[in-house]
């Protein structure tokens, strides 16, 4: 049986996250109830990381945090890939600080 997982506003659900969601009925039912924007933030938060081990940890946390009632990633600036609205001044400030720190 092939389960269709709803995507986000900009991002498609990657295969590894889709597998985790379809393996947990409770997390999947919560995922289906999320807005496309909230799903997009979870997807972006999961895929934006550089290391494979961090990505696996994020996928694990998506499942756990959904089941604990979180509807969006905590303490995250949001998806920087959205082109349907400009970045807020606070997000621009955070990104500028990150860029200066990595330079």
C-alpha cells in the first residue's frame, strides 16, 4: 500500500521523512492535520542540516515532537527558501549574524 504524504508550501516530503511518518500512525495523523506551512517548516528544518547524523536526529525529533503536540519546529527561524514573501527583519538579522560568524 502506497501512502500519500502531504507536502509543504515549498518543499516536498523527502523519502527518509516519509518513511518515518508512515511507520508511526500517530505522527502521521498529526502530520496530515498540519497546515502546509507548518509541514514546510518541519521539512526544511529536517533537510537544511549538513551532516547525515544530524538529519537522522531531526527526523527522529519530528516524530517525537509531533506526538508531544508541537506543530512547528521550536526555536527555528523558519524556511529561508520561501519566495512567496520577503524575509522578516529579525530573520535577516539572524542570517547576517550567522554569515559573519562563519566568515
